[in-house]
C-alpha cells in the first residue's frame, strides 16, 4: 500500500466524480480528486442547475399574461443583471457545498489541470501522484463548428454569463440545449432564430414529440429554420453581428446581437495523454468502457459524459456509485441504462421514458399507439394557444407499456412518476385500472382509449 499515494484518484469533480470519490472514501479508500475549474462540474456550475433557473425566469412573462385573466394585475419589468447575479450567488453556494462534502468525506481536493503520467500515475500542475485506480470523470464541453467568424460566437457556457440580454439572437443546433436556450431567450423577450441543419429538431426523440415541439415553438414566436446552416458570422463597426444563413440552397443574412452554437458536446479527453497510455477512445473521443466502467487499461476507469453512454447527471451519479462498490465495496456493480426517464426543459417541456415508436417497432411486430392533444385547463381562461401531447406505446402481444412521451406543462415532473411504471413493466390494463386524479394533465395517461394499430413493414 505504501507505493501508492491514493487508492483512487479522480480527475473531474463533477456529479459522477464526486459521488465516486465520496463513496469510495466511505468504504475506506484513500481518495484524491482534481478539478481545474470549479467543484460541481457541468451540471452544477454551467449546466442543469443554472440553466433551469433561467428556464424558471423565462416562464414568468407568460405567467404574468395569464394572470390577468384570473383577476391579477402586475408590472412586467425584467432585469437580466439581477437574474444573473442571483443565479451566480446560488451556484457559488452549491459549489461551497460540494467542497464541504468532499472535505467531510476525507477526500483531498487538488485544484488544477490533471493528466495521466502513467497507468497508475497522475500529474496535477507538475505534481506527480500515484494511485492504484484512476477515474476519468471530466465530462464534456461544447463543440464548435469551424466557420469564418467563429470568434464572434458563444456557446451555452458563455450564454449563462452574458452582460446583457440580447434583443436578437441566432441559436444554431437542433438538440435539447438549443431547444432549451431558444425558450429561455424567447421567454425573456429576445427574438430567437433557431437554425438547424436537419429536417426536424431533437434527433432520437419520438417523431410525434419532435413535430409537436416544433409547432409549439413557432406559436411562441420562435423562428425555426430547418434544413439550414450558419456559414459565417461577421461583426460590423457598430458591434452588430451578421449571420450568413443558407436554407435550401438560398443564402441570406440575419442581423443579431448574439450567435450561439449548440451543435453538440464532445468528451473532455483531449490533452490528457489517454491514447498514449493505451486507453481506447471512440471516434468522438469518448473513453470506451465495459459495463463496470473499466477502460482498456485495467487501472483506468471512466464515468459520466466522458463515456459514450447516456449523458445525464443521475446516470453519472449512479455510475460513480457503482464504480465505488465495484472497486472497494466487494460487489461488482453495473448500471442498467434501459428505460431511463429524461426531459427537455424547453417551453413547453418534454418528458419521456422508454422506447420511441420507431425503436419499439424495430423490436416488436405490432404496437398499439394511444395519444391525445389538448389545451391545458389553465389556459382556458387566458385563451393561450398551447396544446399538450401525451402518448403511450404498447406492445400488442403482451400489453406492456414500452414508452411514454409528453410535451406540455409539468411533463418532466409527471414522467418521473410514470417512469417507475415503465421500469416495472406494467401493462396498459394496469394503467387503465388506475383511478385518475381530476382535473390534471397526468390523468390523460390512465384514460386514453383511442387505439391506433401499427405493424412493422417487412
């Protein structure tokens, strides 16, 4: 034991790395952890938490409008600096909690950039440390396309720290980050142009969800340009950005105050010396791991977004905990990545669990599809033209519910509970046997009756 400084050294103090470190220390391991930015990682510092706080802020404009129909009057003045200041204060509080948790667990924190100097050796700012096991938990970072004028553009990182709210912004991308920030900026009063090179938003989601969200974004005044690309960005002497956009072969220019790229994220593995040591990476740079989070080098492990598995904070946390049990708890533990509930905090938000219709049809020859759209009761007085989508995907042979999808207010909160039912393998008959809570949007999931039979084409 004396030849090693640590039993486990973690690179990256985000959700997965911190959980692995704390649990390993609780199991008796000597643990060190390195972080070059701020403890808390992407989720806490510049991801899930600050983004969700901005999503809350963006909802108030519509809430104020709807309130008038319920007899309330209010002023509608918004201060971006106040929002960012309050958000920053909360993030600092959470960062301090992460520091305290690590210290209380007996984990030694090293603040600096870490690289692998060997299969059991880490270099942190020129200091060499030896560890029996090394965990790479460095997460991901925004990917930026190489276009002329890239230096004038921002990513989700900078979007959370802008000194002022842009009145006009182009957001490039069609994934969940692009959809969420489109809702944030639009809700706070900016004119948003969402540019995506594909034919539809949110690749990988159920097609009905994708089409429904596209329609709702349009209703909210977001200009969605599909089959389009931003080819260059120029800044004039007055500071105005001119975004060159090509759509269906036609070139044009949009004048804005900000251009944000939300075109995907890549694993944070560059410059870590992983490949030199023989750690296998996939074509995108993610660490290739087995079900127990072990890389191709026996002493090197990886969890969270730096791997090519599900990029969700709760998954990173579970992977970190499982690794601690595997290495120091005497119980080799793998994580089940099937039927994981997930959400997009767009406006309106999305909640989903299980298979999409296309995925289900690839596995089952016949499906029963139940879906409905409706205007939420809350909007009947205000007249807001927003509709909710609910959808159940059922295996015709077994009656098992394979997938549940929702677009509308409170969708993530509702799907969290339904995720238990899908994970447990409950049937449509059991959904039907559950008494509805009325009036709610969630009751639609246990009252759906209109069935569409879909069969696989051979």
